[in-house]
């Protein structure tokens, strides 16, 4: 049984281009998506005064559909290239993936 994964990354806007470059070097038959998000978190670490007042931080969310081995490779690469960058990630199983 094929174990596909969806890797979800929340990345500081300043790192967007570097993360895009990193993701483009990894081959994925499905490509990836990116879009702006507002991140809400109880810690004020690294937030500007404006972000502290509004309670949100603008970041970029990436979603990448890969197999199990690809998710491990991706996370290893990100940990090497972006250690300490505060990238938050989740890995979730893909139950179904097709086109309509």
C-alpha cells in the first residue's frame, strides 16, 4: 500500500524564495502549492509590535504531496538548510488524491 503524505509548512515571509528554491530541487510528481496565511500563536517570539497588537503574523504556507520516503527526505533537507528558522510543519496522511 502506497503511503502518501501531505507536508504542510508555515514559513516566515522573508524565507519564501529560499524555501521555493529548496522545494524546486526536490522532485515531486505533484508539485506544491503556496499561499499567504495569518499565523496566530500565543508566543510573541520574533513578532513586530504591529503583529503583537493585531495577534497575527503574515507567513507563507506550502503544501507538498509526497510519498513517505519523500517526506522524510524533504524534512531532512529543510532541517539542514533552515535550522533555527522557526519553520512549523505538519505531516498528514493523504487518504485520496485524484482529479475530477
